[in-house]
C-alpha cells in the first residue's frame, strides 16, 4: 500500500496483491458488481477499476453506480507525498453525510484503521440499501 498527497488529494493506493483482499473486505462485488477497489481518495471515496481497466471514484457511502466518476491515477506512486499525520488512518464521519451527518462538525469526525473502515462501509451501505429499497 502506498499513500500520500497527490496535489490536493490524499490517496491510499493498494498494491496489486492487496486489491483482491481489499475488494473482499469491502464486499465490493456485492455493492458494485464488476469492479474492484484499488484505493481511497480523500478518505470519502473509493477508487475502483472496472473489468476493462477504467478507473473511477465513488463515495464509500453510498456505493451506488450512479455516483461513478472518471478518475486519473498518478503516473507513479512515487509522486505521492506521505504525511505522517495520516499514515494508516482513515477519516470517518460517525453519522455519514448521506444520512444527514455534518461534514464540518468535529464531533462527527473520527479516525479509524482499515479494518474498522471496512466494517463501517459495509454496515452503512447495508443501512442505505435497506432504506433505499422500495417497500413491497
């Protein structure tokens, strides 16, 4: 895994041998079939790759194909400027923004490790899907 600043974006990029494990941890095949997680952009977005190799960003919550946006990876991970303050940490909103959480409120912000992040992403995407699905 490589992480650091690339212009104004803080990127976390998984090494090739980490992509399958990360995709499984985040249940990306269930949330976004046909894609794999290759990293995180600015903590709030996944960087994903489709079967054709095209790169996109998508919010971590909700993972919904309508939010896919084309993205250009840096040519080299050597371009990333690591920042000791953020290494191995991921910013998380206790109450995600899509659920009405305040992105500017300090009490709504915590820092989590990668395992916790995967658990939170799965939990909140399950909650989003249960609310978004039409009732029979």
